[in-house]
C-alpha cells in the first residue's frame, strides 16, 4: 500500500484554503487543513473537508451518459463526441452558429482553464451566445468596474486590517466566507478588526450572526440598498461636504454624482429603505468621520434589481470620503495576472437592443434571465446549449418555463461531476475532472485577496475517464473539422494557449507556471503593494481619469427614479423574498452530500419573522404556500426572529425531485426557490444583465 500526502488548495470558494490530501494507492482518502499555509493558516470550512466525499461520491459521473428515451446509458468518449459533433453540425447548418450557446456555472471561477476554454470554443464556432452564473451573482460589479475603471476585474477591497469603520452590505461572512474579498477565516479577521476598535456595520434584512458579537446589523428593507447609499452620500454632501482632496485631479464629474444623490435625502428614502432618517444620518456621519473607513457589498445587494447602481454608489462613497485607494479604506491589492480591459464599448452604443429590452454584455455575458426566451424565440432561437459546471434549472429564475425551454432544445450537453437537475433534461452528461483531478491556478481571485498570492496545483489523483473542459471541447472542434486552439498534451497538461496565457500573466510578477511548480505548495506570496498608486498604475480607463458619473449610467439613473416610484406605490406590508445561504449547502452543488443532511438542512423551509407567522395564521413546521406571478411552491414554515418583519427567506439550490443522478439530493429535494424568481423582459438590470433574485414580492398562506 502506498500512502502519500499532497498539498493543494480548495477550489470551492474564493478563500482557496490550503489543503493536505492523503492519497492511498492513487485514491483520495481524506483532506485536512494545511496548517502551514501562509495565506489561510490552517483554516478550512466543513465543505472544504467534505470535498473528499464529493470526490468519492458513487453518484459521480464516470463515463459519458447518453439519453435513451427517459433513461441514460453509459457510452465511451469516442462515440459520444462524434454524435454530439454530428448533432452540432446539423444544428449549425440549419440555424447558424449563433444557435449554439453555452452556460458556464460558478465552479468555473475556481477552474482556471474551463471558462476560457468555453469562451474560445464558442468563438471558434462563430457564436457569441455566452451565459454564465455571473448574471446571477456579480455581473453588476463587472459592469461598473468596466465603466469606472476600464476593467471588469478591478475591484477595490476593504483594507480590513487598518480600517476604523467597515460597512458590510448584503453579505454573511460566517456562512459564505465572502465574495470578491478573499480571506482565510473571515470571522477571525473581522474580530481582530473589531478588537482593535474598528466599528463594523452590516446592512442586511437578516440580523447577521457572527458568533462573536462583532458588528451590529441595520435591518434594511430588501432591494433598496442603492437608495440607502444615495442617502448616505446625500447627507455627507449637505452637512459634512465631499472630501476629494487626495484624488481630486484624477476625478471628473463629481457634480453628476451630486445631482443624482440630491434626489434622495435620508428623510425621503427612510420609509422605502425601512430605516429611520436619524439612523441613516448617524451612519453617514459615522462613516465620514471615521479616520479611515472601508466598505464592501456582496450578493444581497448584487441580486436586487439595481446591483450595478448600488456598486457605483459604493465606489462613490469611498471616493467622496477620501477612502478610495487609501490605507484603511478600499484599495486594489497586488495581483499575479494582469486584468483584462473592457470587452464592450464604454458608451451607450454598447447596449444591445433585444425584444426583451436592451442589455450591455459586460465580459461578453448575456443575461441569464432571458436564456429561456432566447431558446423559445422563433426568429433566432438557441437550439444547442453546452452547460459547463452549472445548474441553470435551479440557479436562474423562471422555474418551470426554463425547464421546459431546456427540454425543447435539439441538443443539451452538460459537463459536470454529477447528472444534476439540469442534466436530467440533457441529451448527454459528460463526466468532468473535479478539482483534485486537474492542474489549476488561483486565477479568479487575483486582485481581491487580503494576502495576495498565486498558487498552482498539479493533479492530486488520476482523473481516469473524467475529462477537463478544454479536452472535451478540443475533441468536439476536431470532430467538427474546425482548427482547434485547445489541443492539449499527451500527459494531460494544459493546451499551450492556456499555459501561455497564464505564463504571460505571471511574468509580470517574475513567475511562470514552471516557477510556481518548483515553489513549496506551488505558492508565491506577492509583494504587498500599498494604496496610493491606483491612478498612476492600476486604473485602465483611456485617460486614467475616474469619471464619477459616466454618461453610460444615464439610463441606470433614470431607472432608479422609476423603481423608487414603484416602491412608493407598493403596499407597506408587501412580503419580500430574500436569499439565505447556509453552511450545509454550496449553491446546488453540495446537495448530494449526506453528511450535510442533518435535521433542518434536509429540506428548504420558508423562514419568516414570528410576528408574520402569527399575522398570517401560519404554523411552524406546517406547510405553507408561497406564491407570486412567477410561480408557487409549498414548504414548511420556520421561525427566525433575526429576520426583519415582512421578509421571507429561502435557500437556492434545492428542488432536486427529478435529479435521479443525485440520489441523496433527490431523497431530500426541497423546493426550488427560483420558481418564484422572475425571468424574461423586465427581470434583469440592463447595464449588467443581472437577474433579479432577491427582494421578490411574494404572498404566503397556509397550504
Ligand atoms: N434565488 C437565488 N438564486 C441564486 C442565488 C441566490 O442567492 N438566490 N445565488 C446565485 C449565485 S451567487 C450563483 S454563483 C449561482 C450558481 O449557479 P450555477 O453555477 O448554475 O449552479 P451551481 O449550483 O453552483 O452548480 C454548479 C454545478 O457545477 C458542478 N461542478 C462542481 N465542480 C465542478 C467541476 O470541477 N467541474 C465541472 N465541470 N462541474 C463541477 C456541480 O456538480 C454543480 O452541478 O446561483 C445563483 N442563483
Ligand atoms: N456555505 C455556503 N458558502 C457559500 C455559498 C453557499 O451557497 N453556501 N455560495 C458561494 C457563492 S457562489 C457566493 S457568490 C458567495 C456569496 O457570499 P455572500 O454574498 O456573503 O452570500 P450570503 O451568505 O448569501 O449573504 C448575502 C446576504 O444578503 C442578505 N440580503 C438579502 N437580500 C438583501 C438585500 O436586498 N439587501 C441587503 N443589504 N442584504 C440582503 C441576506 O440576508 C444574506 O445574509 O458565497 C459562497 N460561499
Ligand atoms: S472556506 Fe471556501 S476555500 Fe476554504 S475550505 Fe471552505 S469552501 Fe474551501
Ligand atoms: Mo456566486
């Protein structure tokens, strides 16, 4: 028996915790924390350790599966790929290359080669129909960073170790470990900031429990964050004044910002955001008066109707309080790979008109909210869809309509670890190499790490018949007779187009993949840069100036006024549905992990405040119907006094009734909350394509 230990890193979330894998006779036996890891220092969460259960899950796909009637049968790679290519060829001949689309899901963010490969594949066949989980997650941030900083990949993060005031909007770091703000053990980092005297304020409809009594929550009404931010800036302008001295000459159009926020005084927005004007004023003054203040926002604000507006205002709050690119404020840390410039024009011409309304494809992404519409379209329909590490049936709004649209495709191919709820409708499910079966670089988290680092990992174990995306797509291109840039090497290492790309990025810090491979853990700590070089070295706009109110935002600002008016018309007791991540799920991905199905985590309850439960005549642990114009589901009622009254919270990723390829998930199916999320015209933010997935009007009644 041969036992080895291999140092690698976790690719389930942005923290990228150092892991030590125990490999016995080529099999991954166990995972433990890498105590000596210079960045994550022995921190891991239970999901990271349970990644071994996922890796060894008997439900994982081992071979391609082809649909035969209502069943699936294993088939070898060669016939599977020839058949898929033949079907693609027919579809392209009939409907043109744009009838082929791809959807890439969240795990691509932690797989350096997959997303790029899918993008290249589409480009090589001549389609620009790319959907990603991004428009259900963070496309608002991509869009705003493009128009403000010239790159979707530039995101000033809080200098958490030096700040005196930290504003945390729409994030639950204990549960989720953060997004666009990567740090090992986030609660310990927050606690250290708190213990040295920093004030921490969460903005969240749910009282955020950190387990350490750090930071109070201001319980905002869902989907209203932009108005709170506008009112904070308004208050700073009218009483304290903007402090833009440090960056003054690098800024343009502060007046435009001033004009916009002038409409939203704390007094005017108080009822809409559900926070007393006095409290908004105190928050504004606390932030502006702090010697150094930092701010962060995440999915709670991203997934509202105006995530882009909120992210713009967050940047502006930092700018007008002189906390931008400053110690203890927000800054752009060092990175190992250069950020990419904007891929769409930065003016109004970049909006694409469609019959579902205009959208701007930042990072070339189409709005997930119109995936079903584009499939069902009678003029230029999508007829083939390749899904790589995604589960759109559960992660995008539209519920049954999306499911039916996917079932109507001429070809649906899913590349995944499992035959998931989406794969259940597929013609082919192709077995993907998981995180321990492929080489990788922590590519996505560059530029948002508290301790900047680059880490490479080799494969930990052999993938057997499971394959990486680039390999699969290269083979399809070969079958299609299209010269492929994705051809890899016999030893299974990346195609040159990918390794050259990574090397070119790493070159900037004096590294290469070969160099990283020589280093202990494949890890290079980057020289820690200091704030203060943003306008000379980092900003990527043409003139290196930050336009505080770019003309391209005009329609976004006008939309804010319309939505504000809608809020004013809305009944005060309108219930709103929000998202609720838990430590027992990872989107839909960890739904098949039996160890996480403890009591309470085995279904998807409707969490409500006890006063709402009483008011609506509901009973705890009894079924209730939650419904709106989009759909209706029945689930058990659960009480959570930490919720703001009027708010209903459920978890996404459940809804695995039909997912026969994931037996544990199917045994504890829960309901798909995105049956209640809108899709189609009006359900996305035009400037970013972001879906509307939190703060959704619903009604609840006993079932
Ligand atoms: N209502 C509501 N909806 C939401 C959200 C919400 O908060 N509320 N959150 C949104 C967010 S932030 C996100 S990121 C999206 C996620 O949306 P998706 O990415 O579409 O969905 P996931 O559930 O993350 O599905 C990931 C799939 O990838 C597979 N997978 C895991 N690892 C690998 C791998 O290494 N290779 C391959 N090929 N496959 C792999 C898993 O088995 C799983 O099937 O959901 C969004 N949807
Ligand atoms: N255990 C676990 N970890 C995860 C994931 C998971 O599913 N489970 N998913 C991973 C992924 S893909 C991502 S993107 C990250 C996300 O990381 P986070 O963005 O931190 O995600 P959440 O924990 O869902 O925190 C979002 C918070 O927003 C609040 N919220 C909802 N609506 C609103 C609103 O309108 N305004 C405000 N201000 N707040 C609101 C919710 O109550 C919730 O506490 O987590 C990652 N890590
Ligand atoms: S915090 Fe994220 S990276 Fe770390 S072990 Fe958990 S899932 Fe993996
Ligand atoms: Mo996400």
